[in-house]
């Protein structure tokens, strides 16, 4: 850690969406963490976040801007935030299903496991994840 920040700062899926389209929904702490991570090239997300975003488009729970396809919208997020996309490794998958992350949503378990495995804080509004011992959450 340097200056209190881990090498990576992981963004939960909704943080990517808020940053792209609804920044006013981010808390000041979340905005500062994103800006700090962006300035230092340290922002990351779990690969599963893009599946979650694609699913939201398919279910019409997220409206696609006219100039975008789902893929181009997600690519713009990656580019604008200079995101490192972290793959699901065997260690992350095993951690997500080890029972130490008691969250009903498998995507959220994988996102939390990614942050834990990388010893990185997670920017999230998910209260269930905030209660998880060993996971540093920013909101």
C-alpha cells in the first residue's frame, strides 16, 4: 500500500454504470476513489461485471445510448476509466464458493473474491459486502 491505497481499486458493476451515466449517484468517497484510481491507472473490475451489464441490456433494465451497441458501451467504460479487467482465476472462483462470502448473488461473490484475492478495496454500495470481514469497501 502507498498513501493508504492498494495497488488496485476494484469497482463493483454499478459503480461502472454510475460513473458512465449517473455520477450524482456516487458518494463523495466513491467519486474520490474512482478519480484517485483513474489518476494512478489503478482502477480495475472483475470480468463478470461485463456479463452483468450485458444482462441488464438484454432485460431492458438499462437503456442503451443511441450511438452505442452493448459492446461499444462497455468498451467505452473500459477506455474512459482505463480499467484493468481481472479474469476469474481458479483461486478467485474457489474463494467465491468457499462459503466465506455469504452473498446470494454469484456475481457479487466473484466481485468480492476478486477484491479479496488482490487485497484491494472495493468501491460498492452493496451493504451485504460492507459487512464482510476482510473486505475493505469504499462508499
